């Protein structure tokens, strides 16, 4: 830290008090760091700064938008802007005493009731007008105008404004009331009394006579000023321009200084000193001042209306400890009196020290014996309040620290608080008393009003003799010390920081936000590029000799950019929420910071405007993405049909007209019947089975459980009280505190242990509330239909247009920061997503056969809901609950980071990040510890929510051995645990070939020539015959189409079942095998007696034979079952029975299944997702509800149109023609010859499988004209 004092700095720069003025003299530019260093060296050696350059200065605005009014500035930042704009009659001298500026003569009469002021001649305002006596009179009358209601008019309370006289063009007489003279006029008028012209307007004509002219001003963000060439001081100012940037808090401004966004920060926080000292690019000037810190006691409010209580509180304060902790040692103790350096200050009053015994005695005498509780209100900087609360506890007084937003702390409501923190700048006694606690004081928070004190102040104000005035002030200060309402515990040093190396402005914020998007876009771009590079048109271009670079730019990129554009549009809500946090982290004055400031200031019009703008932004970005898709895709751009509309907009209009949104099929869809296991019992079995067998689930469970246990028992294990101050500010780790100390001296480990409970239970509570309310509304919409459904859907869409974090911020700012209110707010943000999911799942379930059957049997709606609907909704809802847990912990951490979470001094992981982020370089563990724990909890819940992928098929191709023609080609899909995949297509589409290949088998004359089939991560195509036999029947089973030929006629039923156990589970005893056989037969509804087991297949009915195949498939509880049209040969009644058994067993054993069929009505009754095969390739892959409601492939639409429906009058529409054989497939789309949408492009180029939507379930289609289908 530099040893230069503030006074030395003033001498070297040749300017009065104020960082802006000092900055204006430095001849360095932000664009030239070497010039800055040279200028600084030249300044220190020759006291002649170099001219030129522009300097950026950071000021604290306390979330106030601010203004440019010379006489009624809003907040200190506005007063700061007044220094370069306005010149005054006096200015601060090098001895920090007033000296003449625009005036060449100014003297009071003997009793201070009349001042005579004469201006210097030849002075100009910024717009060229000469400064005259009329301007001085106008300025003085404007400052004291009751209509303006300037709070600083109180300094001139005895001014006779209408009696001001103009002697000549440059001389003015200023009268005061008789007996109320003001010898302190220079101090009282100088700070807020800028001289302005008679045509002045604080908005339309912002003109002064200061060193800089206004160029631009954005309230609450930044203002720019340029040099005034006719400034009254010769050769000044030195800088070409200055820019003043507003910041919400000290931490944000520090980040800006460290990243190079600003050059100078005046009055930095003491807790940040060590951080700046550790940065070699930054310098600090520390100066002792009379700026003071206090606790303000309202003398009209209990208990402080009793002077004994006020005295007790002064004796409770440990002033040395307050200076040490709250000011980080950068200051000195005070004696409950201000203006220490004023010649009239009473140094004879003994320094007050902590005396807890005497304080207790005084409190007891006042009627408070170990039972006093008070609220201490503080702004964003709560350090002093937290330290004092610890001191009060030693005297048996409970001080509850109430932290409020900066805007609230600066509001008039502070006048009603009994106890609050305070601070003020250094000024002479008479000026300060007029502002703080004297007669008519504008900011008298203490409401101190004592007759003798008021009399003494009045006499002192009109006493020009210093010695006589000193006697009056000494007596007045004695009264303040004994009876006043101020507990002034310390004088803080002023720390000014500046940088000579200027960094980037937007680089870090942009990079940070981009990093959150880059991994997603990389995967998207990579997949799109690979698809495009492998396309036939790229191969043809290469064969035509086109250069590779031209191929990339002209052939590949235009096609690969389409999914990138769409994917980026989907992330806009997340990016807007992320930008809000990024702007706060880097203190970038963008729309996020503006919204944050408007929320804290309760600026409703600004909030409405910004939220409307952001919502429009979400909509517009998505529309632009659709437009760009149209421009990048010639087949859409040149289409005759709907050529004026983009595909996304066209689809949105179609859905809007129909009144139905896109719905989602649940992960599990099974029925419950009387006598079956309960839903809870089934979930317990499923969970514990997955926990035992799946590494991924075990990892997520262990991590989540450990964090929950840590949060639960942590508060019991704390070595120190989480709010106790036991170490130095940002103290390093040591034996008793192995993670060190935080920003104020708390033990980090203790706060980590205690801080998990709040954020974890709030995460759980918010997610559960959202789940319960959202699912209830979704079910209501699905059951009620019509207007209720439309209203719920509309309301959900409205809420989902808002970025989540911004919606939460708005609600929290209105409701407050109580934990239960925060929980409610976060849940409100999650409810729309749950409503959409629950509604889509319920809509699908109410159409199932077993629900219709229950209605026919006369069961009540409540019975159907509880027994048939809710149990089958649990799986998708619980999976979504896991996702919400991840989102909730992130959102709660973000709220705490922005200052809207749990209020200090409570221990909370999110709050710890916000409190200690400024000390990251000095004491990283105070931030890293909570960050790591939050990340681990999010990771654990995310892993549990994702579930486990059982089967992953990639680029699977089966070809004929003789001709090499592909039977199935480039098949890729995945299958999750417990999911049922329907595989449909007409005869010859490749269904049976694909289902056989999944077991590593190809029929005679065919061969698997390409691809991977990963079963639980193991590629079965890489296994030898012995290893393949070990997993067939054990991990993957097959159910054949014809049970009559699939069962060996020479073996009994019992031999079939026991054979499977002998091969794959040879270690079982005979009794264990018999038990397994009996159990599985019971599950499929067949007898278990010896007579039945000794029967041969031909002695069973077709339905019984099929159930034996199901028993064989499920006997060993495999991971995957492939069912090849198992109900084709069965009658409708038996088919329904078999489907029910399949549904039940898949659910009970948590088995993934692939159901092969040509009958879409059967698939609709059992599948979760459907793949439509045509000519050996995937035509469409979508969730069941998406496929049936919004098919995007003409072949899928044709299959659906061909389904008979007895409930309505409908003409069947068969698909004309036949599918091509493997040796006769065309170059382009295989369906083009039968398609009514086919164009020349379809005959020339084979369409790629394209991802259309990934809202809840991905939707893939291979069609050039998917946007026209529907």
C-alpha cells in the first residue's frame, strides 16, 4: 500500500478534495498503460500531470438511479457527478478548509446575519453565458425553494431568500434571520450549492461551470463528461474526458477494478484492502479522516427513550474490536462525537471504553435485567452490526440484525427504526450538526432534541470568534456525549484504489456466459457437421473435384447450422437468467443490473418495461431462429405451400388453433389391479434393485445421501457458534480452524457445517411444493378439458415465457426474504413445467383401455384417479422431481448470490458465496467449500434423476451376404431402464431382422456388417460365441412370434423352464429352482402343479403357450426383452390378457422392452416410445403421444390414417404401392414413390434423421418435408 497520504495526494495533483477532481488531472488514457505509468511517475516527481486521455471512475449508487440536479442530488453518486459539472463559490483547500473559488471576496458581518459576496469577472458557464450575480441569486433561491424540497436547504434554514440583494452585476448580499446568523455558510453551501445559470434545467439544460461538460448520462449506469476548455482555472482540467460508472455495492466495484473496467475507485471497503494489496496492478492510498461509523439510537422509541439504555449501549461497544473487524483495522476508535479535526472539538472529554458491568447495571436500573431484545437494521454492509451483536450478547442483550436492501436503508422508513447503523463523511462541527442531530437537521435519525443543546448550537452558528465559539461547542458536545442518540464507535480511513494497467471491458463477462453454452453447442455442431459430411451430396461434390474448403463453406455449413440455430434459440431463457448473474459478478451496467436496481428501488414502470422487453426477446429470438431456418433451408424457402410462414411459426399457429399443446408420454405406463403389489412397495423394490445393480444409481444415491446427512447433522458438530467472531478477517487456515476464517472472522468450517440445512430443506420443500401443486393442476386440466384445460394451458404458457430467475427475483422482491416465502417463490417458477408434464401424462392415461374399463364398471372418479391414474404417473413425476432438485439448489444459490436469499448472520451455503466472493484470492476456502458441496448435491440428484440407459444402438447395419444390399441401415437409438419401445412398420420393413440383430444374431444369408449394440455399456457384437451365449436368456431375452414353433415339442413345460435355470444359474439348489419356476408361473397366471409342468406344448392353448414364452423371458429378470409380435396369432381377449401380463412384469422387474408389431393400436396400448421403420431405416422416432398427435413423416401419417376407429365415421386411407426390396431401393428417399409430399429433392437425396424437439422427449424424423406433414 502506498504511503502517500490524501493530503500529499492533493498537494501533488494541485487540486482540491475529491477523487474525480484528482482523476481529471492525471494525464493517462485507458488505451495506453505505459502512458499511465509515465504520468504517475511524472506527477510524483514534478507535480505537473500530463494532459490527455480518459479515465473511468467507479462510484457506489446504492441501487438508486440518480440524477444531475445541482441542488437535489439523489444519493452520493449524484453528488459525485456534481463535482465535475458544477463550480461553487468556495472549494476545499489543501488544508481541508474552505477557500474562495468563483468568488473573489466573501465576508460575514459581526453576528453572521449578512454575507457579502463578490464574483470574479470573466467567468463562463458551459454554454458560454457569463456568470453574474443573477445566477448566484437564482442558484441560492432554487436550493432553498420549498417546491424543490431539497434536503440540504436545512443547512440554510435561517436564510431570508426573498431579501437577497444584488448590489451590482457581480456582488450579492445574503441576509439571515436576526439571532440566527450562519458563520458556517461556506461549509453549509459549498457541498451542495453549485452555481447554475438562470436558464438551468436539471434534465433539459444541464449546465454548470465545472471542469467538465456533460456528454451523456444513463441513470443508474454511467455518465460521461468532456473537458471544459474555458474552465476558470488555467490549464485545467488535464484529462480529455472522465466516465463515472455506477455500482450497486463495493464487491461489484472491486471486481470491475480488478478486471480493468474502471481505473479509480474512491472509498473502497476496508475488507477488500488485502485483495487489492495482493494485486500488483493496483495501488491504494490510505488516509486518516473524520468520516465516522455509528449505531443510531432513536431517542423517541423504546427502549432508547431512556438515556440509561443509550449510555449502556455505548458501554457495551468494544470499539477496538469494531475497528479491527468491521474496518479491518483501517481506522481509529471514536468517542461518540463527530468532527474530530475541527478546531472546536472537545478533546477534554475522556475516551469511553467497554464496561459490561456498568452497562448491565444501567440496563437493570432501566428495567431490563437479561431480557432486552432489540432489532438492529443495517444495509448491505452488515459487518459492524454483526460484531456489535456479539458484544451485546456478552451483556445479556439480544440484538437481532435485520439486513435490508440498499434502497430501503436509504428510504425515509429509516427514521422509524429504533436502532440502525449509520455513517457520514468528514465535515466541520457546525455543518454536521445542521445535518445530523441539531435543530432542523435533515437526517436526524436519532430524533435528538434537547433545549440547552439547541440553544448552544444557535449561538455557535452566529459566533464569528473562534475561541468563544469553541466554548459553546464544548458544552454542546458534552451534552451529546451524555444524552445524545449517536454511538459513534470509529473513524474510518478512506481507501482510494487505482490501476495503471487497463484491462478488457466485456471480454470476461462474455467468455463466462459463453462457456455455459459452448459444450452444448459443440455437441450440436459436431453432430450436425458429421451428418452433413457423410451425406451423399458432399460425396458427390468431392467426386466432382470441388475443393475441400469450398465444400465446407458452401455444402456443409449451411445445412449444419440449422440445428445449431434452433438449439441456441431453445437456450435463450437460460442465457437471460445467466446474464443477470454475470452482470452482477462483473458489475457490467446492462439490462440485468438495471432490473436488479429497479427491483430494489420498487421502480414499477422500469420493472414492467424490462420484463416486457425480456419476454418479447424470448419470443423474437425463437421467431428469428425459425426465420433463419427458413433462409438456410431452400426446401422451406422455395416451397409453394405456406411460403410466407416459417415452420416453427406454422406449427405454433396450428397447435394454437387446435387448442392442444404438444403432450408427452410417461416413462412407465402400467395398470394396477386389486390383489397386485402396492405402488409404494413396487417403487421400493425397483429402487433397491437399481441401487444394488447399477453403478450410476449407486453413485448418485451415495453422493446425495452423504450431503443430506452432512446437512442434517452438521449443526450439531460445529466447533464454534456459526455467528461467533473467532478469528481475523479472511484469516488463513490454522489448527483450530482448518478452513480458515471468512470476511468478518467467522470459522468457515463451522458455517459450512451449519449452512447446509437451510438450503437443502428449502430445495426439497420448493421441489415438493411445485410437484404437488403442478401435478394437481395438470390432472385437473386433463380431467376437466374444455375451458379449464385451455385456461390452465394458457396460464402455463404465459409463465414459461419469463426467464426463471427473473420471475423469481420479481416475486421475492415483492414478498420478502423469509425462508418460507423464498420456498414458495422458487416453487412458482417450477410449477408451469410440472403442469405441462402432468397434463400430458394424464391425458394419455385417461385414454387407456383399463381406465375405460373402470369407467364402464362404474368406479368413481376418485377411485379411478387414485388406483388407475396416479400410480402410473409417479415415475415421470419422480424423475422430474430429481431434475427440479438440481434446478432448485442452483436457483437458491443464485438468489443468495444476488442478495435475495437468507439474510445474515444466518449460515447458508449460498449466502457464504455472496459474502466471501470478494476474498476469493485471499481466502478461497470460504467460497470453494460451499460451492463444492452445492455442486456435489446437484450432481447426485441429477444422476439419480437421469436413470440408466440399458441399450445403446449406433449405426447398426445388416446386409445380405451374397449381394451386399442392406436389409437395415444405420439404425441408432437408445432405450432406458423400464422403458417400452414400440418398433412398427409394414412387412419387409426390417423389424424382425433388427430385433434378431439386437441379440447378436442374423438369419441365414444375412450378416451384421457395421455398428455397435451396447447392453449396459458392453458391446455384444464384440463378444465371442461363448460370451454371447452367457448373456442371451440371462441379460437379454427374446419372445418369438409363434409360440407353437418356438417351444420344443419333445420337452415338457417344466423341462423348458428348468433348462434355463440349469444353464445360467447352475448354483441354485433344486428347491430354489422349483420356487423360481412356481413364482414365474404364478406371475403369468398359469398353474404351478406337477401335472401342468409335465404337459407338452401341444397340450396347451395358444394363449397358454405364449404365456410360457413370457415366463421363459422373465424368469431370470433380464435387462432387456425383445418381443417379436407376440400377440399376432391370438384372439382379442387373449391378446389383452397377454399385454396386461407384459405390462405388469416389465413394471415389477423394471425390464426394458422392445415390442415389435405391425399393429399401431397394440403399440399404443403398451409402448412409451415408438420407432417407425420403413425400408430398413428409421422414418420417425418419437414419444407415443407426439407420434399419434403430431406425426411428422408421411409414412407415419399414412399408417395412422389406415387405423379403423369404430367410434367415428371414417374412411380408411390405405398407402398405395409397396415398399422396395433390399436390392431395389432408390438413391433418394425410399418412400418417395408412394409419398404425396415428394419433390425432386426427395428422389435425389436421402433425408437424414433430424432432431425436431427436445422439450421433454426427443422427436426425430427423416423427411425433407416434415414441416408440411400434419
